């Protein structure tokens, strides 16, 4: 609980951050090395489970509020917090009691994401929104996805809050320079769990 309180306090802090993130390297396809980030399944995600030669148990399964999926033959299986590969291993183990040498593939068909795998925008001049993090996502990608800011927002006074070593740390970001002036030096890489706070402009 103290981590949640600390993050909330940092997000809504009115003072300016003194830390600056390096610009995103637009020459790279992604901001992380291959395999460094793996999506973790969240509640309300829809998963496509394929069991080779067993269409009766193959299909699309929604992750329940308790984080589990309900499949034929097995007890409910915990999915939330796992990667697709980890869940495939668990489904394989569960089905092996009923099917000889099951071959299972799990894919995320529709992603909502766990809280730790989301990027959030809050503030006085924006509608709060959570977006599932995508591998290689940048600040520009996020702003395009949410449709930009309202006319009352002060994008150049925005702050990115990121948990580092268990503590919230604030970074200055310049959304107006990025989205209005196309200053790519203001584009930064995002990480799962980042929170963007956009204050209201003073006219």
C-alpha cells in the first residue's frame, strides 16, 4: 500500500521534476533488446488457446476477474500475471491428465493488460486513461493513441513518473514541443507502469 501512496503523491506533486530522459532512438525498431519485455496477461484479456488435434478444448477464453480461465476438462487455470508461454506450459500440464502429449499454443487475442503492464495518463487537463504497453512504445505513440491533449493542457510542463528501485522518480517531458513542433528530441521511450501527468495551463 505504501508504494501506491508514494506513487500517487509523486504523480500529483505540483513541483517540477529535474530529471530528463534521453530522446528515443528513432533509428531503432524497438527501445528494448529482443526478449527483454514479455507481456503479462491481465484480467479481461481474451486468449486464443489452440490444442493440436483437440478442437473441443481449443478456443477463445476471457480471463475472469479472479485472473483465471475456465476450460473444458480442467479446473480453472490461473492466467493473470503470466506470459503466454508460461500459461501454455500450465495448460499443457493440466490437460496431460486427459490428453496424451497435448501440444498447446496460447496467444493474446485482445489485450487489456495488468496494471504493471499499462501506461497511464492523468492530470487536470486530460481525461484519465490507461493504455496497454506495447513493446517499443514511445511518448509520441502514446499521445497519438489517446488523440493528443485538450487545449487547456500544458504539455511542456508534463511529468513522467516511473518506479525505479521501488521508488517513484519524476522526469520532465515536453509534449507540446513533440506534438506541435515535431521536435523528435522530445520523444522518449516508455516503460510498463509509466504514469504521465499533464497539468492545466495558466492563461
